C-alpha cells in the first residue's frame, strides 16, 4: 500500500496509516497528525498530533511545518509561543506553503523586534541542521 497525495491518504484509516508512518512516510505522518489534531477517526489528541507533525516536518513537509505553527500559535497541547509559531511558519513558507508567510507576518505584528530576530535565527538553525535543532 502506498500513498500518492493527501487526498488519497484521507481515504485511509489510522490502522492503515500508522505502519506507513512508522516506516517513514512523511505523507502518512502528516495525515496521522491531521487526524489526531481534528479527531478524525480517533479521539482528538494534540500531543499525538504534534508527534506525527514533527516527524513529517523533519522531512521537510511544509504542511506539517505550518500546522506546527498553528499549534504553537494557539497553544494546543504546548505552551502558546509566538516565537515557535513564527519559526515554523517561516520554515513552512521557505518550503513553499502558500499561506505560511502571511501567518508568520501576523505573528510578527504581535512580537517585539528581539522576538522576531530570535524566531528567524531559530528557523535558520532548524533548517541548516536538517531539522535537528528546532528551538527545543
């Protein structure tokens, strides 16, 4: 069983996606994150969503990176953190997510210049480390 797009992935169940995600499919990891975040086919569990999104984000999945930004923006299972939200939106934007730059800029309007500078430095470090040093 293989996944070719998010639309196809949404036709799968958690039981079908989990082995693919555990084998490293970033698309399956993203979709599991989405399912847990939204309670689609499972009980809503933001911590589990973060876990799967992070695995997909570490492979450059811009949608997972953007969704991590949203989770940090709203503080869903994590402390609300504009710096982390800005960092993930910035990374998602650099990886081609269409709305992430807009959302990053909205966060920036609520942040000090020093906090924006920190978020930008964290984004650079995260990307240059191959997603190993991402503000944690």
